[in-house]
C-alpha cells in the first residue's frame, strides 16, 4: 500500500499500491467498489475532487489519471512529470496541483489542462503539493524537507518554510547566544556613542574657548583703539600748543628787534644832540 484517501463525503475509500493497482472501496462495508486499471507503475498518491465524484491518481509512470465514480471509467490522463509523478492534490475549488521527479511543482485545471509550472526548481524530488484556496498560495515539498511557496496566480516564488525546526532547548540556547551577542553589540554601540558624545563635547569646549578668546581680543582691540584715539587727540592738543608757542616766540623776537631798533635810534639822537652842543 502506497496511498489511500477517503472521499470528502466519507462514502468511499481509494487505495493504491506498488503493483500499479488502484482500488475503490465502500467505506462502511470494506467491500470493493471499483478496480481502476490503467497505470503501468506504482501508485504514489491519491486525491479526491471536492464533490467526491472524481478521484485523481499519480504514479511512477509519470501520469496523473482522473476516474469518475459513476462507472469507474478513466476520463483523463496526462504525463505530468518526467520520471514519475509523486504527488497529486485536488483543491476545494477543484484545481489540481502536482509534484514529481522533475523537481517541479505544477498546477492544472479540473479537466487536467496545464496552468503553470512553478520556478525555480526544487532542490530535490518533489514529494508533496498543496494549494491554499484562501491565500492562493501553492506549497511544494521535496525529498530534502524543503517547502517552497509560490503565488498560484502568476507563479512568483514567495519564500520557503522551515519544516524541521531545531529542538526547544536548541532554540533557547540559540536565542540566549543571540541575546548575548546583541547585548555585546549594544554595549559596543553605547561605548561608541559615548566616545562620539565626548568628542562633540570636547569640540564644543574648544569652540567656546575660542569664542571667549575672540571676545576678549575684541575687548582688548576696542580698548587699544580708544587709547590710540585719546593719544591722537592729546597729540593734536600738544601740536597746537607747540604751534601757539612758536607763534608767541616769533612775536617776542619781533618785539625784541623793534625795541633794539628803538634803542639804537634813541642813542643815535642822543649822540647827535651831544655833538651839536
């Protein structure tokens, strides 16, 4: 036995085996309902349509086959995956998704017509495929445990699920290690910020000292300017006094010359008067 699945209404059970056989059984009695013959290699997966009237089977012969439950006839078959189809799944809205040995996930309409091949390829053999109708996401799993997620509408890859998470103890240890690393990084960052702030404070102090020195130099320059102005004014006053003194000296010299001339004239008159007498 390699595959089995109850019909959605619970009336029938379909099974498959390694000898190419597909059988449908009455679920309530266990009696054989149909033997579905057609596959040429082992059965790998079985999935029922939502209405329970059609069952899909996948096989190592690479095909997917659809069987109707009115008479047990095959209504469709197609080569889905080269090398073997390993998974088939009907969705609630009757779409079909498959996976296989060609490392691909694929989607089909209810009649088995190809809709899309999902890229990039899987790392290993595709072993499972499902479609979430609510989110319109296709999930395809492979032999390594990888699960790729695709957008069913346009086939765009959306990510990958972690299917084999580490144990709780390992995750706690990992989280603690990451926390320690984060704390060390935070401490290092804090030290760097403190150093930067100190550098800013030092530069601010230097700038303030420079501004103070500049202000003091401005005060000294203003005082020097005022002192020079006062000295210049005093010099002007002194120069004016010197000029006035020089003018007075010249007036004195002139008066002295005039007095000497008058004295000489008086002496001359006196001499002449003495000579006349």
